[in-house]
C-alpha cells in the first residue's frame, strides 16, 4: 500500500473507533444513574452535594464518557490490530494474542482492585480524619474526579507484566536482568503508589505499591517461562 492508502486506512479506522466510543457513551448516558450509584457505593454514609448548577450533569457526562470508552474498547482494539498486523514480523505476531488478552484482563483486574480495595481504604481515611470536627458532605464532582482518576490510573499501573513480556519477547531485557533490579522496582512501586493515591494514608499507598511489585515479579516469571520456551523452540528448529 502507498503512504496515501495507509493514511486513508488510518483515517477510516480512527473514525470507526471514535464512532464506537460516541455511540457507547450515548448508551451509557441513557442509563447513567445506575452507574453513578455503583460508583458512589464505596462512599457509604457520605452525603453528596451539588455546589453549582449543572454539576451533576457534567459528572454524568464524565461517567458516561469513561464507561463508553470501556464499552467500545474491544472495537478499538480490533481496529488497532487490523492496522498494525500487516507490518509485524512473525516473531512479533506470536506475542500479539497473549499481549492483548493479558492487557485486557490486567486492566479490568486493576479496576476491580481499585474499586474494592484502594478506593474504600482511601475514603475511609478521608472520612475518619476530622469526622468529629466537620460534617461529611462532599462535592459530587470532586468525588468522581478522585474515583475515576484512581480507577483508570490503577488499571494502567496493572499493565506492568505486559510491558515486561513485550520487552522480553523482543530480546531487549531478560528475566534475570529484571530480577536483578528488584530494589529499583520496589522504590518505583512506592513512588507510584504515593503519586497515584491522593491520600496520605500509608495503607492505601502500600496496597498499590505491593500490587505493582507482585505484578512485576509475576511478569518476570512470565518472561522466564515464555522466552525460555521460545528460545528452546528456536534452537530445536535450527538443529
């Protein structure tokens, strides 16, 4: 294909992906109240206040937009794969399926980890601190900014094993080198936990840092198993 044909294909696939997100967001907006109630559930005993006209409306748009992006993600992945597949080598195509499946599973696992562990721990800290001094009435917009940011940032942080598998499969770094740098990874996990969790609660930060460290060790094991098996297969093929 010529450069013009590639650009035309890219334009079409971007259009289809954007259309899928818009349609999904509209569908989610039509049923946004159950989604809002679901995201409010971790904040038990907290009253929410609309501080300005239209605040809840814009919160609904944000929730519908993020939900629509999640709902349309399979279509987006399909178009990304169809666009990059012709340019991949045979070695790169071998890791495409496990990378996509692993990335999807880990992202949803990150969302679940944030929803059931991180967010309740952080909210419990905020609610208990000064509870005997101030009444717990929160801005609904600020609450959802906090929750949505923590959800998606945790989902992205859970992509660590996927990045490791790509680097290992491409021969950039092996499992032994990954394991040798565990001290730096532990420090980076602690920093990441402090950055992604807005609270100063050490429990919340430790939960995320511990999860990232465990995922890194799991990714190192995957690289050792996957790349070791691939190397043995390549040697047997050459023989």
